[in-house]
C-alpha cells in the first residue's frame, strides 16, 4: 500500500518582529570587533562614531564616507533608533520631560534640566525598579526589565537632537532617573564608556553623576574602576532602624556596611561622595536627627544634598516645611558638614526626583 503523503500541519504563525540591536549599544572596541568580523577596516569605527555622536545622523544612508556595502550591512544588522518619542512636555522652568517608547512597548521617562551652568540630562536605567523605596514613584510597579546600554545612550542622543534645534549642548548627565543603576551594572558601565569617549558625545567624567540606593558589593566594584565620575549615595536616614523603614534595601546591606564601602570608595578614588537625603516631615527631619546624621558621617570625605521630598500621589509623605529644612541645614553646617539644598525643577510636570515612572504599554499612556 502506498503511504499517504504526510502534510505538515499549517499553523498561523504570528511572527514576532525581529528586533535589531541598537548601534548605540556598541562601545568603540565592540564596533571595531564587529567591523573586523564583517571584513571591514576597524578604523571605520571612528567614522561611524563621528556620524552617530557628532553629526547625529538619523539614517545609515547619510554616512557618506562609508561604502554603500558597509552602509547596507549596518542597516541590516542594527537599528539607528530604538526609542520613539511619545510625549515631550515642557515645564514653566524650562525642564523638559520626555516619554520614550521602547521597541517592546514599554515606556520610560528622561528629563532635560536647564541650569545656568548648562544642560543636564537625567537618564533612566531600568523599566521600573525593584528597590522599593517607600517614597519613590519609580518602584510602584516593580521591575519590568533592565535597559540595554544603547537604550540609555539613545536617551541622551534624543535630548541632544532636541537641543540641536536651538544650538545648545548636553553638558552633564545624572544617572538618577527610573531604576537602580547598580542593579544594571554592566549596561551602565558600557553607557559610561560610550558617552565619555572623545569620539562619542565626549561628556567628561566630572560632568557625570551616578546615584545608588546602596548596593554594597557594586560600590566596591565601582570604586575599583577608578573613574573620575561623581558618585552619590541615597542615605535618607541617620541610623539602621530609620533607614530600613524607608528603604528595604537597608535590610540586605546594613548602614555600617554601606558606610564602610563609601569610605573604601573615597580612599580608593580620592574623591568625595555625595549623600542624598530626602526630607520628610516628621520622619527624618528634626534637628536631633541632623545631629545624629552629622555624627554618622563624621570623617567621611563627603557632602550632603538635602532634597525636599517631592509629592507622589500613592504615598503619604509630606514635605518638610521651609523653616525646618533650613534648621536641618544649619544643624549640619554647625557640625562642619558640607551641605546644599537641591533646587527643585520640573515639579509641575511630575519630572522631579522620585516622580518618574515607567509605563507598561503604549495604550496606557494618556
Ligand atoms: N536608584 C538610585 C537613583 C534614583 S533617583 C538611587 O536610589 O539613588 C535619585 C534620587 O531621588 C535618589 O536619592 C532617590 O532616593 C530620590 N528620590 C526618590 N523619590 C523621591 C521623592 N519622592 N522626592 C525626592 N527625592 C526622591
């Protein structure tokens, strides 16, 4: 008997669109490597960087000193943009908040701040956050995913492209948007290497600040990188008990361990560290607490940055009154602590510290 022909079952396959890697994810050495593997001269990496970060082209086609073949290969393998701008909202004080959509539908926020000393961009490192600080909006929906290096770099490129329209430049970067940068350490380091490169956006290390909630092993690792980058630690409380009430991460890494790591950092790099301290009425803002804080950080090469806490609707923390903020500042000064009060920017568009949040899908964005 003849065998019946077996026909493959036809299934309606919903093809997922093939996502290309962002070209902005590649460090110069990685781009050189890719070029070599693809039969091209490694020096082309410098030219490509020039097009990406200096001329800031929007298509591979425009990279006119590259062969047509290479431009086609780049086009086939990489995406020149993986962020699309959903919302660009400007505050009364000139701050601009961007809502960018990622290729998989998640969206993130990035903030451009205008200061008299220049333009600063606050970048996001994760979709959401798993640190769980009780006063922060970024952590409300938990962590969805880490950002890739290119998705962090592109935030700066996109903001720079907006500034190109008015002939201005991004002069500094703060890694203080949504997410915990030390929880996405490798992507953060690649981001730093790419924007710091002199053929890249060439933003000097001293113009970059990274802030952590206090992931102790990563602080040691970061200290050993020996970078000239400004380093900030979110402290928010003068003792273990108070800190773990505000920041669950304090259960994993005790305040003494955190300060030990910070001391290691200051010794290893010779640089001072900045402690961020959000003032919440009745929680952590009395003069006694200021004195306790001064004792805690005594002998550490540091500076305290007081942040009047910003409003997050889901949370019931209340900002410390102006007079109490000044009293807190005075108490620290009297004990010889370097202290500043952070000037608030962009609160009217919910773009201030702790107010940024990730969105799950485009259709949730209003
Ligand atoms: N995950 C990093 C970067 C976060 S954002 C970190 O924790 O340091 C930068 C600063 O904003 C942190 O010091 C954070 O604690 C602070 N912050 C969070 N929510 C805030 C709020 N509602 N008001 C003021 N500052 C807030």
